[in-house]
């Protein structure tokens, strides 16, 4: 009789945290997994070996619960790693495209024929991508923007139009403000690198020009597009 009461008492103590843990938020899911293993092991051990069996079973159940929790954490970490890798790959591709556009700018500037030069410049644009809900310039684009600033300093006839964009997710008013802040941050970066602010104009299009329909395409909607233009030599001489 006493053994039976002792077993029930131990099992009750071990099982109580399980019920408590289940009432908590998602942040305690890992603890719940461990406690479930602990309580389950105690029940099984108590039924077979009495009070000592309950304790031993509880310990074994604890290890089982821990293993279950670890497996969930590993899956979550792997998913997060894959998402991060995807973002890095997208940024790298965007940087390659941006550097290619800048190289084309430089070739256009070398053209002696002013008409051809203007035509080439008007066809070219370079851009910087942004993370979701963020207007911070990724360090991966610093070198590209530094090169763009150098190009503008070498040729004072150049001016730059900066347009900010956002994807369609979220509130339209917020996206409009976000796209403007992205454009302003690019403008400020170039000014800090020696470009006269009078040669930089900016505007914000928000989500109005978004074409993305999934995660991959949304990445290319979160951007700032920069287009160079060159003032005719006669106009430059009047400055």
C-alpha cells in the first residue's frame, strides 16, 4: 500500500510540470518536450519497478525528451541556414549585375561622340537590393557605391537619379515611406563619399512598380535604381 502511494506521489510530481509547461507560450516548447519525456518515462518505470523504477524511468524519459527537442532545433536551424544562404546568393547575383552596369557606364563615358554617349547613358541603370522591411545598405554593396561615387567625381557633368522601391507585402503607406528612406540612404552614402548633393535627385515609388509574386521575386522589388545622365558640354561650361 505504502509503495503504491509513493509511486503515485512521484509520478504526480513528475507529471505536474508537463501540464504547466503546456499552458505556456511557444517559447517553452522545448522545455515541454523534455518534461513530456520525463513524465512518460516515470509512468512506465513506476508501473514496472515501483518507486525506484519511476525515478530510473524518469531519467531515461528525460534523455528521450531532450533528443526530441534537439531534433526540432536542428530542423529549425537548417531551415534558417537555407534561408540565409538564399539571401546571400541573391545579393551576390545582384552585385554582379550592378558591377556589370557600372562597367557599361564607364565605357559609355569614354565615347567621344556626345550624342552616342547620352544615348548609352540613358539605357543604363544600376541598382542596390535591400532586405525585407529594411532600408539599411548591405555592406556587400559598399564597394559598388564607392566606385559609382568615384565615377561621378571624375566627371562633373554627371548627375544621378535615385529611385526607391518596395515589394507589395505590408501596408502601402509604410512601403512608400520605406522606399523613400532607401533612396535617401543611398543619396547620403554618395554624399559622404564626396558627391555634391546638388547632382543627386531622389524619388520613391513604394510598391507601385512591384512585380514579384513569391519570395524570390520579392527580393528584386526591394531596391534602389540609380540612373546616370550627363549634361551637354555647353551647359557644363556655363556653370
